[in-house]
C-alpha cells in the first residue's frame, strides 16, 4: 500500500492529530528531537538534500498499530509543505514479526531526519499495547473490557496512544475469535476510539468513603443518576459479600433488569470477605478442580487462590449472588488484569462479566522501542551492516 494521505484514508492536517500534545511546529519538534538529528538536518541543508527511505520496525512480535504515528507524520508534512510516501506493509491490526518492517517511509532527508525521535515514540508502545489487549480479549472472549489506563499513563499523549492501542487489539480479537473486547474507556477524550461519545464509570472508592457506607453510596448515586446502570464498588469496608447483598436487596428491580453490577477491587493485602487460602482452594474445587491440580508458579497461584481479586473470589461472589436469587447481578473485576492474569482467569473459567484494566500497558518498556533505519539513498539500497534484513524484497 502506498499513500500520501493517512493510513485511515483521510487527508490529515495538524489540527486533526489527536486531542493530546502532538507537536507539528518546527520549534516544538526542535525542542523534543535528539540533537544529532537536528544537526544532521542542518548539515544536509549545507551539502545537498537526498531522497531517502526509512524502514520502521520492532525487535519483538507485535500487532500493527501505526495510525497515530503515521497520521502525525503526514500532519507534519502538511505543515512543512512537503509530502512523504508511506508504504504500509502491515495494516492496522495485523501481526508483525520481530524485525519485519511495519512501514517504509520515503521523502526528503532534510524533512524526515528530525522527525525520527517523535515518530518512534508514537509507534512502538501502541503496537505492544495492542498485542497485549488482543491476547487478553482473546483469552476471555465472553468478557467485556473497560480501558482504565489513563491514570497509569505519563501524560495525555500516552493516554491517547494507549486507548487507541486497546481499540486496535480489541478489534482484532473480535474479528479473530468473536470476542466482546473493549466496550469503552474511562475518559471522554478517547471514548471515540471505542465508538462512544463519553467515558464510562460510576463511583470510585473516594465516593464510598464520602457516603460513609456502600449502601448509602449506591442510594446517592441512584438519586443523582436515576437512568444510568450502576456499578457499585464493594471492597471499601472489607465486606464484599455483606455489602453486595445489601445493595441487591435495596435495588431488586435493577438486578432483575441486569442494570446492577458489583466491582471487586480488593487489594492484594487481604482476601475478600469470607475467604482465606483454604476456602479459596475449596471454591475452585467445587467448580474447576482441575485448575489447581497441576504445577503452578507462585504468581499463577496468586491469580487463582491468592489474596485480592482472584479467580476464587469471583467464583465465591457468583455463588453468593446465585444462591440469594440475584442471578442477573453482574460482576466487574479490576486490579492487575494483564495478559498473564487474564490467561489464568480463562483457565479457571471465572464467571466475571466485565474487567476494568490498565494493565494491558507494556510492563517492560524496553520492549516498546521502535527503530528506524534508512535503507535507500536516492534510490540506491544502502543500510548499516547487520540490518540487511530491512531491505525491500
């Protein structure tokens, strides 16, 4: 695919590149680019320009999520009155192997060289996060996901990038395995990536503390937002079971309509009400005995029967709700749901309805480093020794 517009097929202008800080002006780019690139730009202007082609790649397998990076690149081209040719080898949502060029970018050396730093910042993290989001949604295809990453991001640019990445990974999981995937996120600014106008969410722990009790918080929220489905946090006072049942009994019509959910965000410093290690094993023994009968690492056991929001905790909450006649009440889980935890929850067939997560964000940041190398100068193939695998085939 060769394009002189964005990979989305729409003309790009600087104002259209995200709602976050995506610099397109020369002074901003100068301030944020590596100095050796800006000095190269000056030297090339002195000795004569060249037409070059960059290969953009990563050192690990990823899911291609290039839109923000390439849209930004085209916005800068428009700002500078030039054009760049983009040969996108892996469209958005495609698997990309380690070392395989995601795209080739061709244009004036003097116009491209000072953009490398910012371009790579916008490419690598999104591709790894999309990979993680895909694996989580694929492992739990019947679970809806909520992107709650904003609080973990280093600024608004990263928050936009991560929301976009979740939407790419989610779309791939829907296409490949029929997953529900990500149904929304926590902020208005990036809700459009999930086909929504607004962010989603009901109450944080701070509101429970303000209300003085979980039941009172639910009553206040319902009075303030009478037409909205309600998700109630139930771990604030360490009475997950007691408070859940109290809210169900107060709002039985919401339960019956499937409009009432309970969110477990219990910290890893304690078990949910009524559970301990022995009781946690017993819960899984009743429902999925095989899941704890093989070798498990310490981390895996913590996801299954440990403190906090474990698979056993979810099973116990489902048992309680069903036994009390509240089968339409839904369970929302949050706290540390990355690819590894989601995989174990899938093995345990944990009856969770929604997972709120920011843990699809890359944990090993060095894996997000994208790289760019020039592979052609004025149509002549030339690349540094050891990177010949980047040459066009």
